C-alpha cells in the first residue's frame, strides 16, 4: 500500500480511473469492473463531477452516479478510498467558494456517501482568488465532508501559491497532485511539478498513465488507431521515438510474461513520490494487466533502459 502524502490514507498502488464509466463503459460493465478491482485487492477509485459531460446525451456526473449506485448495491463504502474533482461540471464551473460548496454537495448526493476521501481542484480557476478557493476546500474538510485535498492540472507556481495561502490562513494543506505523466510525457512533470511534489511531500497520482492506450502496445500503425474508442488520443505518439519506447516496453514485458501496460504502470511506480498511477478499464478483461502493475518490481537495468529510451 501507498500513503497519500501526510494524510495517513493508505491506497492500493493503482488508482482505478472512473472516466470511462458512463462513456465507453455502461453501468453494468462499470459495476463489474469495480467488483473485480475490489476483489483483486484494489481500494482506490478516481472520478470527477464532469465525467462524462462530453458524451452526447450526458449532462455530467454520470460516472459519480454509477459509482454511487454501486456503493448502494454493494455496501462497503469504508473499504474504498474515493477521489473526485470539482470545476468542470456544466452546472458548477470554476472554483468560487459557493460553487465548490454546491458542487461538493451535488457530488456527495450522486455518490450516495457523506464524505469524499480525496477532493481535487480539477483545473485552476484564474478568475477566483486562491485564498477563496483554498478556504472553500478547508471548509469542506472542517465540515467532515472531505478528508484530504488534491490539485490537478495546476502549474508549479500556482501549487506553491496555494501552499503559501493555506499556511498564511491556517487552511488545510493539499496532500496530492494529479499531473499528466507517463513514459512518453515526461518533460513538463519532471521539470516543473516534481520539485514541488518533493518539497511539499505530495503524493503524485499520474493521469493518462498509459498515454490514451498507446503504452498498451496496441497502436503501432495508423490502421490500429481506428480499432479503439480512444485511438485518436494515441496518434501523436505514433512516431519513431514513440515506437522505440514500445519496443523496449514490449521486450521488458516479455521477460516478465506480462502485458506492456503492466510495465508502463510499474515504471511510474519507480518514480519518486508516485503513490498510484491512474488507469481505467472499460471491461473486466482489461483489468488484470493493470492490477499486475501493483506488484511488478522492475530490475535496475530494465528501469534504466526505459528511462533512456523515453528521455528522447
């Protein structure tokens, strides 16, 4: 198990992404994935109030509703560490104090729970003073509605500013950061966010950990991109350098008798402060490769080979 910064909250070292619930995975399939994840020892589920407003016919909150219905059907809320986010729901845009308070209550209703374990500011809101936003999150912690705070898609400068504001006002400090980080997207995180995470003891929970499916190894030609619902997101990695990463990833995976996705997630676990990479499963068949990453230990030469090829 990993710990979320200074919170004392212990999590399975793989964070199950709920972005596909209500999008490429209907309620029944989503519940099967959640059942299988928990049965395999998983306890950490990530969603957001905006998931999946981008789907025609959806209005936002579908993922949270599906998870809430699962809690209602299965029980065991206390066995799951639940993360959700605020700022992107069509009805609750931005991070003004009143918006954060109302959005949190709406999330709690959809999730059928009275607390959120980890509540993120999903995207920075430049129009709202950080003091107001940090104060709104602090109020949720003091009210017992939120156990711990995280930030996602914030610049390093703004994360530092949040800490300054929080310390000055005696507000609850964030314990986690959710950055875009994987074997083919290293530069921005390692240059900017990693030093802040180290300085403040933040748990790092990388999203797009599999680069929109590219690091599963299933997209190697333009024709492959048409085979999956998220193939378009992998297109930009279909380069000579990207395919060189896939070659090393595949070789390491073959040595261990696992899938390339397993190795890609296990590599993230070797990075300092990374507590649990986020990866989603549309079906239960996709889950074993993700779960296996939590216990796969890569050899030093394998880590070095992946470091080298991905640094290009």
